[in-house]
């Protein structure tokens, strides 16, 4: 993995790649950190589907919530639980 930092698309932050995964059905997932010049730091989830990109910037609380929700979704008894909101 290349950990070289680059400027983000806005020119107001620095991106560092943390992890990359070839996901099912031709998707690619990339996790990056984004350090903005203002001091704000976010995790960025980049999802590539062919030519289409989806970027999701997450603060710590949102990233923790998403990680827990994904863990619950794949738990052996997930089908027995109502959807979390």
C-alpha cells in the first residue's frame, strides 16, 4: 500500500490512504484520512463502481456508529433483530 499523502479534490486538505479492498460485484473500497488545513480530520470512504465514485466523509462518532452497525448486520443472529435506526 502506498501511504503517500496528496492534496484532496478541494485543495484544502491532505489525503492519506489507509486501506484498499476489491469488494464483491466489481466494487473497490478505499479508506483514507483527510486532514483539512483548518485542523479538521475525517475518515473518507471512497467507493468505486466502474466509472462512478461515491465519497463519504465520516467524523469519529459516525465512523464508530457505522462500524458497530455493520458488525450487527453480519452477526449470526442479525435476521432476528429489528433494523437499527
